[in-house]
């Protein structure tokens, strides 16, 4: 197996998670699904439940809202597929964490480790920067940080895919 890194971007309910799950299944490798969401309300509980129902039961699932670099480095290997869903929830968790230093520490650790990971890596993230500039300070920072993060990750990835209406649009790499 060669090392492959894929970034899948899209809006809410665009089909990005389904595409990531399909690509992970098609890899025919053991899959570890790394979930970054936290349950803060009933609506998020329902979203997470829908994702759980869709995932194959034999996939290993790790719930990690903050220390993504650590989990990836522990589980990456040449004969494995890691699927992270989703980077923007991870980003939100870091931006709203009481310890403000966690954002820079965890983001830097992730970006330094990304080029060194082995195996297949599928990263899912919301593309939030195709609309108007938000009026709130935290919302603007979130969009700015998401945009910067996506650019840095896309630089390292072999494939970058934008999903719209359930359709994958190849931005970088070979067609899926």
C-alpha cells in the first residue's frame, strides 16, 4: 500500500462524509474512524447517531475532540486507513477550549505530523468560506482559521475533493 492522503471538503449535508466512508471501504484496509464531534445538544446527538448507524460495525472508532495529532500518530501504518470526520469540528473544539494555548499547540502538532503519516488518510472538513464574511469575531476567526488550515492540508494531500449535492468535484489528484 502506498501512502495516500485525501482531503474532502464540502458544505453541510453535501455528501462529504458518505464519500469518505465509501473511499475508506473501497480501500479494503482495516479502518479506524476518528470522530472529533462532541455532544452539546440534542441535534448534535442525532447527527452523531446517524453517522454511527451508517458505519460498518467492524471499523474501530476513536472519539477524540482535541488531540488529533497524537491519535493519528498512534494509529497510522502502511496497511491501515484512517478516516477523520471532521476537521472543522476539531477546529471549533480548539477555538472554544478554555485553555487558549491548546489551539496553537494542537494545530501545529497536526500540521507537523501530517507529512510523516503512513498509510491511507482521509480527512473530512466543512468548506465554510464560500459565503459572506460573518459579523461576529469568533465566527470570523473560525472561517479564517478553517481557510488557512484547508490550504495547508491541501498542499500536502494527494487528492482534494469538493463535494456539492453529493457529487465529488476533483480539485487535485486523480478522479475518484
